[in-house]
C-alpha cells in the first residue's frame, strides 16, 4: 500500500509538468496572444517587453525555461497585473474560494448523505419521493439563477443578508447555499443509487444471515460499498470547489480564484494561466489519489498491486 | 372440440422496460413535459408569428423610454430590454438549448463509453496510461479547452462533419460556430463518463459471463461492446442524464461569460444571463428563461431516473 502511494506521489510531478505542457501547447495553438488583444504598441516598446518576458526567443528555449521555473514552483510575473508574481496572486485569492468551497462541500455532504441513505432505506416512501424530487430541483436550477433569486428574496426584499461583498458570517451564507445545492443533490442521488444496489447484494444477505444486527449491517457493511460512487465524485468535486466557482464569485462579488482564472484566460495572461492550472492539477491529482486509496478500504474486492 | 389456447407472447427486454417506465408516474410526467417542450420549441415560434404576429426579433417601432414590459396579455412573459417578446425568444432559445443537450451528450457518450470500457477491460499498463491521460484532462480546466477548440476550429477550419450537420439545420457561418460549441462541450464532458464506465468494467470483467464469452471465442472488442458495455447501461444512463443538464448548464455558463451562444442567436442560458443584469427591476427577464430551463432539466432528470429503474434488471420491482 505504502509503495502504491509513494509511486503515485512520485508520478504527480511529471504529471503536473505534462499538464502544464499540454496547457502551454493549447495556449500557443490558439491564434493571438496577450499583446494582440491590447492596444497596438509602438514597435520599440513591444520589442523591449518581449525581451523582458523572453518572448523573442525560439519556442523551445521558452519551453525549457518554463519547465525549469515550474520545477522551482516559480511561475514568474503576471502579464496583466504588472509587478505581481503569479504565486502572490494565487495565495491572495485562494483563501476566499477555499473557505466557501470547503463549507459548501461539508454542507452538501451532510445533506446529501443523510437524504440519500434514508431514501434508500425507505425506498418508495414519501420521504424517498420528496427528497429525490427536491434533489432533482437542486440539480435543475442553474446556480446563476439560484444565486440572484436568493439575493432578490433575502437581500433586496427581506434585508436579512448582505447581497454581496466579503466580510463576516452573514456574507458567507448565500454563496455557500448557492454552491452546495447542486452538490448536495448529486450526492443524495449517488448515495441512494449506490445504497440500493449494495443492499441487494449477496454480501449483505450473508451479513444478515450471520445474524448481525441491522445497525452493523447498514453502517459497517452496506455504507462502505454504497458510498463508493460518492467517493469517486468527491475528488474532482472538492478540487473544483476549493479552486473557486466563477458564477458564485461573480454573483456575490467574492474575490476568489475562479474569477481570476477566467479573467486570465480571457486576457491570455500566460504565466497566470499556467500557474493556476499547475496548482489546480496538483490539487486534483492529490484528491484523486486519496479517492483511489479509499476505494481499497471501502471495497475489499478492489486491490492495487 | 379443441380448446382455444392462448398464444403466449414473449416480451423483449425493451418492451418490458417500456412497460415499467410507463408505470413510473414521475418519469411519465417528465416525458410528457419534454414532448410538450420539444413541440413548443419546434413549432411554437411559427404558430406565434402566424397567429399573433409576434416574432423573437421584432423591436417595437414607437421609441418608448421603458421597453421592458412586465408580463401581460400580449406578451405573456413580458419583454426584454429592447422590447422584444420574451416568450418568443424563450421558445427560440429553447431550440439551441435542447440541441446542446442532445448533441454534446451524444459526443461525450460515444467518446467516454468507448474510452472507459477499453481502458477498464484491457487493464494493466494500458489502463494506467489511459487513466493518467484522463487525469491530465481533468486537471486542465475545461473552459480553457473549450476556448482553444473554439478559436482553433473557427471559420474555415471547422471540420466538415460539423458544418454539414449545421447545414442540415439550415445554418451558415454563425450557426456553424454554435455547432462547434456543441462539439467542444461534448469533447470536454466525457471524462467522468469514462471513469464511471471503467469502474463498472473493472468489477464486471471478472464475472462468469465474461469468462463464458472468452471461452466461446468472442473477440476482445466483441466482449467489450457486446457483453460488458450493455451491462454498464444503468450507470451510463444515469450519468448521461447528469451530462445533459450539465452540458446545458455549461453552455449557459459560457453564455453568461459572453463566450457561448452569440447574438442574433440565443439560448435559455444567454437569455437568463441577460436577465441577471436587471434582476432588481425587471425580475421576469431572469425568472422566465431560468424557470423554463429548470423545468426542462427537471423533466430530463426524472426521465433518466425512470429509465434507470426500468432498464436495470437488478432494481426491478416485481
């Protein structure tokens, strides 16, 4: 097991480099660059700028330098936000996204798992139908519709919560609810489906036949297999949540990483794009590794050599 | 005298499934709403302009200062910022939104299922490499890939499969771009499907029926696509129904950022995005497109759920 983890951890570094390479290739494949979208610069100034960022060198020199810098986790300065390093920008905006993302996932897990398990245990009951209908609603309302409607009701009509801006607990409530709704709905559905399948399986019958009490059967046997779909969903979901969700950040004016990333893509701000992508990719791979490890614990039939 | 005997008719899996699907009230509700929505979206704009002379692009001639009118007898969903009838625009936008759901999901289904099944079945080193490639694409934000695909394949670089499809719908330049968007969305949404199918295949490939197929000499591709893939149908349908709303949402999100469906075309997403700007004063401009979209996704989800219950023999209720 330790060997498996070690192997996968080692793989993360070249993988991150590959991700950055592919991204870099993608950026360079698309026509145009940061300077082509700006106002036309005088040739002398453009030459100086390109020299400063090394853009006058052939592509392989630029690529080599990029890889060298990334191994040292130095992504250079942003093109758009002059004089600010990419690392600085990421660490400045990450805490906002991470706070909201993490809280939203906790809320989603709490609601989703509870609703999903109860719905599965009481299949075809009123609770099952109503909670699944509610989860459908959660999946069906786009968050950029839900967010503004919440603002309309709780901020503009009832004056209970601030409509936007960051500060204090009250400002977190609506963004977290907006973000969590979809995830809670997904988790509830995945849990219910997973539990229903597991509850019919042979090993649950065996557990019952052995005379185990219902609580042990459910919590020690069924739950482990039943939440596997939720676990596979958690890795990528958590990574994308922690890194920020653009819509919520825009609707509630939160200075998170998601919005910065979209801006950097629209601006063709190459160092910033690469920095955020590298950061995200490492995050996703670590979460996926955790997910893969937990598979082995949850389902003894899955083994890693 | 010989007794009259009843001929026992065999029922196929699909007939059985269809019967079970019709028993599911919520799924039937979803199918009815979707059928109605499709009819409305396809024929609605024509009927509306025929009978009431309302078209999605007509701007009122009298230059009233306030063009956003609340819902009324003539404009049942009100009007937008430019005074255009919102109902007609929602119907027209629905065409694009429904097409996003269908076309992008088919693209992602084809890619994701084949990829996941092959990776899971072959296993070993190939599986490892194929899944690491999925990891790489997971790690690259899809929005970057969509933008690059849209930039690289725009104009005359659009593959002929896309332009011919767009021409089949009577489109030219601007519509080609929208069809390119459909494909781009499909090409970034297959990753989860691949992972799900692979996971299913991993647990299926050691079962007896695969061994039996191997023993009778079925080819590897035959085993994958004829024996294993049909057994993954349950989760695949569930995930496909999650993919339809998610691609529709992604399209809406891209439109919200100004990168998706462009004027003169509209989708529910782009209409809702336009409505957000005026949420405090003209809330209907967000609420009607938003609710229409939500109702559609709601029905699609129920249909998918019903299909799963109907198709998956393991959850069959006797």
